C-alpha cells in the first residue's frame, strides 16, 4: 500500500476487512510508506489510526532498507 491514496468507501471496506480478521487470522501488508505517512494515504488521520491500531497490535513490523531488488534485476537484463 502506498502507491495510490485510499479514500472514502474503499478505506471503509479495508477497515471492515481488517476489523473482521483482527485477532482471528494473520495478515501481511507491505507498503512503501512509513507508518507516519499513512494519514496522507487514507486522507483522514482517524481512518489511518483505526487501521494501524488493528494492524500493529500483536504484530511484528519489519523495516527493510537498501537498494530495490527490482531495479537491480532490471539493470542486469
């Protein structure tokens, strides 16, 4: 997540999905944004806070740094 903003009804649907899976099933999310940038992603800080609250509780967050694997692979071809 993070390439395009998620607004209105789509943000609500994502929240409902995460809320139903919360503490029931595993979820893996990848994003090119830091968690602090999610308020801009959802256009409403309240929505971002509610979604992050459910995603981060009982989770492990991994921050990956370094050069893009895709860019490296493309330059080798």
